[in-house]
């Protein structure tokens, strides 16, 4: 999926210190992620591949994307059989794949756990990921401030069978709890796809002739949601997105749609993961840190992108 | 199977006619009940033209696909590829190179891709003699794969120069308050009904689904006809893709996810036999409306997903039982 | 002059040589009869003629010049219309649509429904069936009804040559009379008819010349239909002398002291039949005579528990029978239904599995199945009925019509039931096997089985049954031991006469 | 309909037997080809016991479900609810309150839930006379809903005290190098084969699927039997759920997503007719192995998703055509 005609891999923004960039011994990195049929997930794979390309001493082995835990655990087995040096795993479900991670670690393969966290620290060497709960919190707080603590809000969630959806909603609700004047009056799950985004949003708009703000968990389904808004000819509220897609950021920049902000969940984390994998494989540390060892966990920050700071984040956006 | 054929007494009107009408009447009843529930639970919002327009709009895309699916299933086949074909068609029609040709380019590509996929499935099944299930399953996988390949997993939006297409979805292009999408749906449904009930093609579709051997002995070119059924389904997918582009102003490989299940469910609950040979288009359309109404109802009442799913299951069962009441004869058959 | 000339026709199916160097020549305006035992190859021959099967060898000439018939369409173009032995209609479509399927009255693809209905109406009237409505769904017609529609379908093509494969099998005598009237009408207009039937008396009445098939060979052609002695025909077909006779019936008083096994007390199903009462003693054969549609099948199906009675009840050996087929079978009832293909056979399964279907329990210990015991038992019975080909492993769907019927009977012989309900048991069964069947049925009775027999062939009912019930429009008119054919016909036709 | 009766071989053994063997032979051939491809493209990795174990393990869960599905489809029905039932069973079996009862509690609950759901579907279809498609579709929706409700969308992991269950998935509990999961799969498949081919139950299943009316008139209690078929399928789902818990040490409402499609596809490609009455269990099992081998092959060759999907479609078609070659007689049938 990595093609030349796409803009330089976002990870290229801050080139790593030369000390580590000097090619070392060859490292085979195994990568297993969910199916890349969705903007953000696709960006994860793309970034990983792009980053690997930038390092002559890294060979990347990507397993079939799968959203089925059983399948994915089997695929991780395959990568173990393949005796890769380091394993980067974005599990379909963190808890479900913990045994798989354990297996790899037991087999002496350091595992870098991307985003959806494993159940036990024994299942991974380092965790790199975003913070779904905080994503919700930031969205909630931003909306709270914009509404000056008064009004009604809606929530357009993702897939309700995924734990991350629960965490985002939890964070959102907890944040809103700080604003007694704000009530959440509606919520719908839009399955992360564009058409369902349009459908659920259209229904929400019909259900709520008047409300002040809505948080949409995911900019991909947001494409559909924003269409629904235009089709309904509504503009009497503010919308906050999630993840940070290119389209979303551009609209924020133009500022002529209801979308006023989006809460980052940067897919660049996969690029970072590849870098750390390489360093692990070559037994190097992160030079900017005092420690000899690579830290056990790295949490990306879910910044709120608005008109003011959008230019800074556009490069890390995904299509 | 054909227990109900063990000689039945004459009635004033034809068995089939009565049965079908009865079934559809049942579905209308189900719809009525749903509306009633809506009115009771959401007095303010539900009973508005807004809701009506919403339901019809949401029904339109899957509705068009269901029309094609009805033909295929009555003809004794099944088409699992509709969702994937929609994905591929929307993606292909929204690539930069396609959009360069303007709106005609988009529409043409979408329809062409749909018809093309339908043709391939049709050839595989009719002449390659693959089981319909397998043939269209293969098409499903391939089409999705191609869609992902083409879009690189990106969400391709309609460019400003083709904005006019997307504008069709906006209120100011409604005709007498009816969204163009709904009009397209209506047109497709009516044409479909005429073809199915008033042309030799339609009647032969029943024959092929009902008794392939008899159809063959009657000198019907069953292979060609079977093939055409899938082309027809593909055509509907193409049209539906254009509608989806209008609705979402974009094309992605994730589009049309599980449409096949929705469409088949609508057809079956509309009283068409999965074994082919019997069924009505009116029933299928009603089936689509029932399902969309349910989902709108749920969101309006702000039900949590879990409850929605549970309720959906129960409603499906009740819906069929209501139909049963209305059409006593279907009993034997459906038990198989 | 000769219209059709088939020479050296050969057709093999894997393992069977269905046809081998068969001759058939049909002249314009004649009724040419095909005779032969079950499995002789009659249907295969006419399927070759209809373009449904491609022959391996041989030549077909229509009106002098040789023709290729690769598919049914080609045959239809040559003016050959066929009524197939197995009712091949589409249940989901209306009568009119079935009649014109494939050659619809249409302009630019649009069906001209009014015209189609009218024409269908005319055809059915010609066949003397005003009561069958043209937009009724065919699936709801009785076997006979379907046969009538198939006939109309064959006529609708107004062909030069019309092939009828056992059209009378499901028809009662009055229907057959209708049929003959129609056929004569056709032949007067120079149309040739190929007529297949196992009823020799029909051949005598309608036929001009006879061709006899045996094991896929032509053993005689162009015999005069009226003058050739029956014994010769039978000898040609079977290769042996069969005296076409019913086994002797026990004396009238033989049953007086026998216990009553089956009691039917004013049984009725709304809209089908009402107030039917009769009783069958152990070892007795009771026949139901009547017109098609008089509801005999319904009576049997209701007694058997396959239909819910609205009134009355059924008693077995004094005890009321619990509703439902399962209990009926468990209590030793058996039904050989009217439509073997749709109601009796698993067409894809082997003959063995079809025969043992009702007696699975017997060959199983704790559900564990003993296939060897099964096959040996099955073979015993199929041999008794002389099934051809005698291989019980081939799928039932591959058997010839008559042999399929034998398989169904074998099922109940194997089950060994106390009460046996037979609906048209000899439909499509050839002369030789027929005599066999009559003997088998009588032997069963003598072994104490109570038998109810429905047949549209009066001689059969009268000749075989110890007592005959005459039905009309769902009512029993009389019961008697000795009725002569004339009397019965008067009884059941009375109504019609008055109508006309 | 009866096109497939066109021709029959006359051999010491029956038509059906030969045909089935031929078809399965074909599938074995397909497997062989796949292995060959694997060996050529990935000489180092593919031909290792590791890969073999991997394929079998991956096949085991869906395989067990497929066994049940085979019975249902041969019996003339279909079960869309398997995936959802697995989700519900895993969730229910991993709730705190269940886990308090220890491993037996987990296993018992999973199986009980499976059987329960199967029973409900069975009753709806056999006695409530719902079309199988609709009845199980309703069960699908309800079961998922209930699963989400129970788990609150959480992923419930197996507690430390029940760790022993999860350990069954680890290397050190392999029996002669064979994972317990694979052994369970093998056991279920063998038992299933015996039931289908050596018991009256199996015979009745074929009869009901082949000609419901004939079976009914032959005195078989078709309603009861139909109901039992779905119970059986539910049972298999229950067992599969336990296996999935072992594999993933957890239960979530997202489990078993689209398993229904995978299972049905395996059954159909295994040569079972969607119309019922015909089919083999060996074929279904081979079908599962083919699909899993394909996906493992892809993983080892490290193909991008898009290409994988495309290839999958093509392979499915080729697989069926290879079967065709092997079993000339099936030709007529599949054209319908
Ligand atoms: N499709 C088929 N496949 C294999 N064998 C067949 C097929 N059709 C017929 N046969 C065999 O060909 C032979 C002739 O069958 P056919 O139906 O022509 O007999 P028939 O003369 O019509 O007998 P009947 O009087 O019982 O109808 C039989 O042995 C039959 O088993
Ligand atoms: N002339 C007819 N042709 C075809 N079907 C008819 C006719 N008259 C009535 N029927 C239908 O057939 C039903 C009764 O047919 P049924 O087969 O039970 O009578 P039957 O005496 O058994 O005749 P058959 O000889 O066909 O068995 C009636 O309820 C009606 O629906
Ligand atoms: Mg015949
Ligand atoms: Mg009858």
C-alpha cells in the first residue's frame, strides 16, 4: 500500500538524531495490524511501511490485516515461526491478543504493542499508543469551553463492540461532568464507515431540531456526517471530529463548515514504533533520553486541532 | 417443499395472487405498527414530513440494490457481491482521473463498473457453472480487493468541479419537497415491477427459479437468462453507487459494507423464497422500508446499540408472524 | 406420407444403454402408439425427438429432410410439441403463463396478458375443462389438473407432430374420452400424434399403428393397432405370456368374521369432502372410485393424518388414531401418494435409501445404522417387484417412471404395515409388472393387511377391490361388492350429463 | 431442479458416493496446489510443522462451527446466527459471576448458551414456521445485542484463577506436538461424520433436506428433526466458543464477526448444495482447510490486503473449477 506518489511520510517531520540513523545490523520487523480498510488504520500501515523504507537496515514483514482476534493471533504465530527480530502489533483487541503477545515474548521476540494495549506488561516490551480516554476528555473540555458551560450536545460514536469506543465515550462523559450546564441528549454508533456516518447523523439531526455541539469519534465517518449536515441545511451547532484526517483539517482551516476542531489520534505512532523496533533490534537507546533503555511506554498526546493551530498538524494528517 | 400443492380447493381468486397480496398487506400492517410506536414514543419528532423524507432517503440506496437482488433470488440465484461492487464502483468513479471527465464520467463509470461486475458473475455462474453463492462470493472478495487497491484505503471526496452532483443531495434541489434520490428509487422500483410482472423476461425469471428443467424444456435459453439476471443486479449496484456518491460526496473501499445481508433480508422478509420461483417486488420494497424505519425509530428514541439489536431481532420475528396471520397459506412452505 | 423418420437411434446413459438402433416412422394424420415395459426406453426416445436428449447415433428426418435437434427450441421450430411423462410445469406461475411459457403472446417483450388468457381459456375449453381457471397458480392443481394444463401446453404450439408420453396415466375415464376427442380433432387436420400408454384398451381405441420397444430395441413397427391380438403385443413387450388377469377375490362372506382394522367415521375436510364413513376389515381391499377431483386423494391423505380433518375421526383396531403422520406410521399405516416425484421420492438418493426411508428404525440399534442388513432387505423387495435396472444404488431420479412407482411400493412392503393406502398405485406401470402388482397387493391382503385403493382406472378398482366406494364431489354415493363399470360410470357422470 | 439427475454412472458403488468422493478428491487437489505454491514462494517458512500446526489451529474454531453448519444446510436450512451466538457465548462465559464457578462454569455456560440459542432458532423455524434465513437472522441480531449488553462493550479477560484454561493454548500443553484445540476439532469432525453417515439421524437429515414432503409422508417427525438440527449447530457454536476463549483468553461482543459467511462458504465449496439434501462433511472440513491455508499463505508471502482479496476471489473460482474437472458429473447441477 505504500506508493511513491504520496507526500513524504509524516514521520519525516523531525528527523532522528544522526547517531541512531547510522545504519546498524539488519533488523527484521514483523508487523501485524487490523484490516486497513479504514482511513486511520490504513494510515498506520502506510506510515509503518514508509518509515521502514527510510531505513536501509530495516526489513518489514506485514501480516494480513485482520479484525478477527483468532485470525490475528494465528498470524502472529506465523511471524514468530518466521523468527522476526522485533514484532510490532496493533491488535484487533488488546486483551484478546495478550496470549499471542506473551507467546512472542516467551519466544524471545521483543514486542512493541501499538495503541490497543495488551492486558499484561509481560506481553510487550514497549507500548506506543494514543489515549482514547483522554481523547474523549479533550473533546469534552473543548466543547465545554466553546459552549461556555451551557447547552446540549450529541455524540456520534464508532463501533460499540470495540473497547476503544467505550473509553472515548467514558472520557467524553467525564469531561462533560465538569459542566453542569451541559447535557448530552443523544448518542448513535456509526460503525466507522462513511455511509453509516451519513445515516446516523441524518437521523440524529432529525431527532434533535436544536442542539449546540456534537462530537464525532472519527473523521472518516465524519465525511458522511458532514454531508448529512449539509443535506439537512443545518449550521446552528459546532462539530468536533476525531483522529485528524486531512479532509477534516482542511475544512477546519476553511472554517466555513460546522466542523470547528478535531481531536488528534496520530497514526504517526506506527512510524515511531518502527523506529523503536529498529533501535530495540540494534540494542540502542533513545539518545534524547537519559536512560540507556528504551522506555516501556510512550503515549501520544491527543491535541485539539483548531483553526489557530491547524497548519502545524496538517502534515501528520491522513487521507 | 410443495406440501401446499397437494390439491387445494378452488377459491374465487388465484392462490398466488391472494397469498402475495396477503403477505404484503401484512408488511404494511407491520409498517403501520412501527409508525404507531414512533408516534407514541416520539410525538414531537416522528410524525413529521422530515422523518418521512429521512426514511425514504435512507431506504433509497439499499432499496435500489434490493430491486436487483429480488430478480436474482426469484430467478433461483443469490448475489453476495452487491456490497463489494458498490464499494468498487464508488471508488472507481471518484478517482482523480475519472472525476476529470466530470459528472457524466462519474455516473458512466459507476454504472459501467456495476454492469461489468454483474456480467463477470453472470458468466461465471451461467456458463462457468459455479454455484451462485460461490461465484458471487469470489466477486465479493475480488471487488473489495480492487477497491482497496484503487483507493489505497483513502476516502476519495468529490472535487469542487463536480460539486453539482453532490448538490443533488441538498434541500434546494428537492422536487416538490421530494429528494432526487427518492425519485430515482421510485423510478427503479416501478420499472423493476413492470419488467418483473409485465414482460416475458420477468415471467421467465419466475420459471427459471421455479423449475429450471421445465424452463429449459420450454425452449428458454436458461444460461443467457441467468447471466442477464446478474447483469441486472450489477446495473442496480451501479445506480446505487451514484446515489451513494451523491449522499456521501465520496467513495471509499469501506462503502456498501454488509449491504448484501441487508438486501437479502429485505427480499426474504418481503416474502420471496430463497429457493426461487416465488416472490414480489412490492414485498421487497416494503421489507426495505420496514428495516429503515426500525433504524430511524431507534435513533430517534436514542436507544443504546445493545437494545437496538435485541429489539431488531424481536421485531423481525413479530413482523413475520404478523405476515403469517395475514397469509394463512404460507405456513407449509416456510417450514422448510 | 411419412412425417417423421427416426432411424438407428442410439442413446446411452452411464451404465445403461437406454436406446439401441431404434426405428420410428410416423405418417401424417396418424396416431402412432409406442408400447414397451417400464424402462424400455419410450420416454428416452421421445426426449431425443424433443431435443431434450442428444442421441449418440442415428438420424432424424422431418418431412423428408434430415434435422438436427440439439435443444428443445430446435424441436419446437420443427413443429414438434411434447407432453413429458413427468409433469414439467412451473408451480409458481399461472395456468395461462405455463401454457405459453417460452412462446408467450408478447409484443416487444411485453406480455399481452388479455390475449394470452383468452387463448388459454379456449384451449382448456377445447379439453373440456371449464372449471380450471386460467390465472390459478398451477402449484395448487391436482395431478390431473396439471396433466390437463400440460396437454393444453402441447396443443398451444399448434405443431405438426404432437408427442404424448402417458397423458392418460393420471386421468379418469371421462377425462380420457375428452382427450381422445381432442386427438381425433387433431388428426383430422393432418397432425400426427405419438401416443404412449400402458393401457392397451386405449391403444385399441385411438391408435392406428403400433411400435413396440423392448430393452431399448425396436422389436416391432407398424403393427395395426386394432387388429393385433393383445397376447401378441404383451408377448412382444415382455418376451413372455402374461394373462392380464386379476387374482381371484375371496368369497363375499370371507370377511364377515374378520376383525375391523380401519374405521373412518363421517370424516370431512371443509371445501374438499364431507361425511365420508367406511371401514376396512383385516385382509380386505376397499376401492375408491370417482372422477378426478372427487377428493379421493384428500380422503386418503386425511385418513393418513397428513391433513387436519374438520369433522369426524379415524379409528385403528377400535382405538382412535392420534393426529399426525408420525403416529399414523408408528401405528402401522402406510401411504403410497399420488405424485411420486414431489410427495414420495428423494430423487437424488439411491433407490435403497428411498425404500428404507420409512423403516430406518428397524435397521438401527440405538440410532446406529446397519447398512448391510438394510440393502439385503431392500433388494429382496425390489426383486419381488422386478425393478429395472435391478441396481438399487442408482438414484431414484434416474429410474423410469414406472420403476419409480415400484420403488415407492417397495418402501411400504419393506415397512410391512397393517393398513396400506394406495393412491394410483399402478400409474405408469406396464402390463407385465401390473399383473405382478395386483398379485402382490392381493397377497398382502391375504396376509392380513387392510388396503384402501384409489385408482382412476375403473376396471382396476372393480377387478381388485372386495368392496367399492363410489365418490363424487367429496361425497360417498354407494358402497357395494359387485358393481359393473357401466353402473359406476352412470353414477359418477350423472352430474356432468345434467350439466351438459 | 432435477437437472442433476441427467446422468448417472453405473458402478458397483452408488452415483452419489462416487460423485462426492470425486468432489473431495478435487478439493484435496486444490490443497495440494496451495501447498505447492507455498513451498515455491516461501521455501524456508512454509514446509514446516510450525505452519501445519498453525493452519490446523486457525482452522479449528471455524471448523467446529462448520460441522454444525453442514448438518443444517444438508437438512435444507441455514444458520446465520453462528457468529453472534459465539460472541454471546464467549461473553456470557467470561462474566465475573460465571468465572467464579471456575473452568467448569465457563465451559458449561458457553455450551449451554450455544445450545439455548440453537433451541430458540430451532423452535422458531420448525414450530414457529419462520424461514430459516429470517429466524436465524433475528437470532443474530438479538444475540449480538445481548452480548453487547452483557459486556457493556468491554473485553472480558479470563481471570488468573481460570488461567489453566488459557494455558491449553500454549506450547507446553501440546499433545505429541498437536495443540488441544486441533484435537477437539478432530474429535468433533469425526463424531459429526459418524452421526451423519452412520446413524438414522444423519439419514433423516438428508431425507428432510432432499424432499421435505416425502420425508413427512414417510412418517419422519420433520419438525422435531429440523429443530434438533439447529440445536446441534448451537452446540457446535458452544464448543467453538470455549475454543475461542482458550485462543484469546477473553470474551467480547465483537467475537465471531462474519463467521456465518466463512462457515457457509466452506460448506458450499465443500460440495454441499445450498438447497439441501446433498453434501459431505469431509468436503466441508476440506473447505475450511482450503480457506485457512489461503490466508496463512498470504501472511507468509506478506501480500498487501488488496492483493490478498483479489487473489482470494480468483483462487475460489479456480478451486471450484479444479473440483469440476475431478467430478465431471456435478456439471449439470451447479448451473442452476
Ligand atoms: N437421465 C437418466 N440418466 C440415467 N439413466 C436414465 C435416465 N433417464 C432414463 N434412464 C434409463 O433409461 C432407461 C429407459 O428409461 P425410460 O424412461 O425411457 O423408460 P420408459 O420406457 O419411459 O419407462 P416407463 O414406461 O416406466 O416410463 C431406463 O433404464 C432408465 O433407468
Ligand atoms: N377437473 C379437475 N382437474 C384438475 N384438478 C381438479 C379438477 N377438479 C378439481 N380439481 C382439484 O383437485 C382436488 C381434488 O383432487 P384429488 O386428486 O383429491 O381428487 P382425486 O379423486 O384424488 O383425483 P385424482 O385422480 O387426481 O387423485 C380438488 O380439490 C380441486 O382443487
Ligand atoms: Mg416413460
Ligand atoms: Mg388423487
